[in-house]
C-alpha cells in the first residue's frame, strides 16, 4: 500500500512537471543546448571521449576506458531489460510538446538510457581523471536535463538513470582498480 502511494505521488509530480515543460517555449539558446546535449548522449560524445582517453590518457588509459565501457555496457543491458518490464509511456506520447519535434529512440520511458550511459561514463572517467570531473559531469547533467526538456523522459526516469549510471561507474571502477 505504501509503495503504491509513493509511486502514485511520484507519477503525479512527474506528470505535473511534464505539463509545465511541454507548454514552455524555451529561449533559442536553451533549445539549441538541449538538442546538442541529447545528440551528444546518442553515443558519439562518449566514443570520442573514449578515443581521446586511449590516445592521451597516460598509464591508466586502458583501465579508465575499460571501466567506462563496462559501466556503459552493463547500463545498456539493464535499461533495455527494465524498460521492457515497466513499459512506461514517454511524455511525448502522452501530451504534445511546445517546440520539440524529436522522435524517441524507443517506445518506453523508464529508466533513461541516455542518462544511465552519461553518468556511467562521466563518473567512471572522473574517478580516473578528477581534473576532468567538472566538464564530464556538466555533459552528463546536460544530457539528463535535455531528456526532460525535450519531452523524452519524466524527472523520475532521469533521476533513477543517474543513480544507476553512478552505481555502475563505481562498481566498474572498483572492479578494474
């Protein structure tokens, strides 16, 4: 009973935020930032970062790239499985968006795969290269926020995705160090 009330509360808050976001016509610079961030989360940003780490990452480059890759792979497997189990509809399938016309990469919303991947890679690489932490986490947070503002995910999808990605990053770091 308490679990159902909690889920109902979270869903209610998610839908209220969704309605506000979908009616907001964001300034052009925010729209551009969100589209660039979400496209970066499609994978090319992390592949590029992995290549840079492998070329310039010093002595720990293989462990760092391995930890980030392992966390991202585990995250991909996990989010695909959880999405099929939960079957949560995406915000863009529930209500029209004021300005975003992007199509979602798959049918279901929970959890956010972009956010899981972003945090798994950003946190894993930050553990090996603390000087890169601010930039990596900025990218991860931008990707996560973009998923909400573009109508692809609810806030709870993104929060859970960030927690899963972070946990996987710490686990892969521990495994490879």
